[in-house]
């Protein structure tokens, strides 16, 4: 940006020279004087150069703005993912607190239940003598502790024993998550589809549909991935799941999928 004022100063100097030449050559018409013509030509060239530099400065500014906007979009996407995780964590904590209170009340009335929680049968329910909520929470705790094979078995046992329990849709969804995080994408895809088909009123529908898109993406089923992600955006437009779906669609676009 410092070069433009310097060129302007040159133009001022040229104008002064022209004035001096004219004062010394009064007998020659200015338009016919070759020196004046040359100076006029130089002035025109300087003017064009000023315009080029000014346009280049605007181009640099535009590029910087575009880079800042791209960085802002990236940060917004990361923030959306964090908000999504925070929302899930809050939901899980509410479920945990409610279940802990209920389990403590049950233990106060039945001290022997503690032993059954501590020594579950191998390959069976995590809490053989517990109800659906106790077993759901035990399975979920295994998932949080990254004990994925055990969590998968626990959620399967829960769904077999309590197929119509109030938390069956959640158990089905987290079973899919356990398969997804261990990259068992066909199994995860089946689990998430079951959430959609068997529990159409579940609050897990947006997330399950999003993960259907993710699973198909990992399986390179590009068309099915895009279809599921578009459904999330169209049906659940003002949600974190929809924003994450939009980001994955953008990734598909950038990869030419």
C-alpha cells in the first residue's frame, strides 16, 4: 500500500516539470512540444499503474476476507460438534442422576441387591437381579468406560430381556454407537436403521439418521449417505444433527462424491 503514494508524488513532480518547461518555452505550443508530450505520456502510464496497484490491494483484501470467512466456518463447525457432545452429555447425566437416586432407594430397601450388581452372570445381563433401568445404566457405563465388546453384549442382553422397556430406543441407539466406534459399520448401520424403523417417535431419530449417513459414508455408499444426510437437514433443520449433516454433505461435495 506504500507504493501508491510514492507514485502520486512522482506525478506531482512531473506536473511541476511540465510547468517549468512551459514557462521556459512560451513560444512553442504545449501540445506540440515533444518534452510535454513525453511527460504527458509518463503521467498517463503512472495513472494506469496507480489503478493496477489499487486493484491489487483490493484483491489482497478480498482474499484475506475469504480466508477469515473459511476459518470462521471451520471454527463454527467445531463449536457445533462440541455443543452436540455437550447436549448428549447433559442428557446422559440427567438419566444417570435419576437412575442413581432410584437405585439407592432400591438398595436401602433391599441390601442384598448390591451383591447381585457386583457379580453379574457372565454373558448375561450386567445386573441379573436388576430392572430395566439398572441394566441400561450398567450397559451405558461400560460404553463410557470404552469397554466396547462388553457394552455391545450388555445392550444386546438388555434389548432381548426388555424389548419394550422405556429405554429400549436409547439402548438400540447406543448399541449402534458401540458398533460404530469399533468400526463395525454394517452392524452399526443395521442398529441405527432399527431405531428409525422400530422407534419412529424416539428423540434419537435425528442422531440415528445422521449416523446412518456416516455409516454409509464409511462404507462408500455415497448416494445412500447423501440421501440420509439430506433427510436430516430437511426434517430437523434447526438442530445440531442438521448442522453436522450439512458439514458432511459439504465434505462429500469437496471430494466429488
